[in-house]
C-alpha cells in the first residue's frame, strides 16, 4: 500500500488538491478501481483503492498523491514517436504519458492557479491519479 507524508501547503492549495482527490474518487462510474476506505476532507482526506484488474493490490491515496501526479504531468516532455509524431512522455521514466496536449494544458492551468483557471473534470482527475500511481495514464 502506498503511503505519503503531507507537506505544508496554503489553504487554497489544500482545497484544490482535496477537490481533485474527491473528483477522482467520486468518479460516478468512470473509474477503474474499487474504494475500500474514503475518509476526511482537506489535508486529512484519503482513500484506499484497489484496481479492478489487480485484485489484492491496494493504494492509499491522498492529496500528496494528487500533488505527485500533477508533478509528473508538469514535468512531461515532448518526444517523437514513429506512429504518432510528437507526444508527451514521462520525463523520469521516458514512458509515453498517453495524455493529449489540450488535457495537459487544462490540468496545468488549474494546477498553477489552484483551480481558478483551467478545468479538471473527472477524466483529468483520474489522469492525475494514474500519473501519480503508474507514471502514465493507463486506464483512459
């Protein structure tokens, strides 16, 4: 089970990350996981999830998890592929991110402004969660 330690953040940042976590967990059927626990709000919010295609594998996710996913997306780099031309890749692993530029722009605008600009819907929130856990979008 993945565990992280919460950093000191502004109230606005905590509210933004909490909203992102809530959007991913309360995905109204768009998700790819079962929820075993879901508690709290703000800096203390967390959920324990289990991918439906990986029974027994559980991840504890919280606002630090969402911040990690935003970091993966923020640091992504463009690389040329033979099949699709230039696409986003994880800067650390080199793996393809499987995220379009428009979605990334909306996520980064929201990330930069704590949600005042950009737009992160359930698809974007799940992409952030997947980037945090897997380094790329897996279940698009």
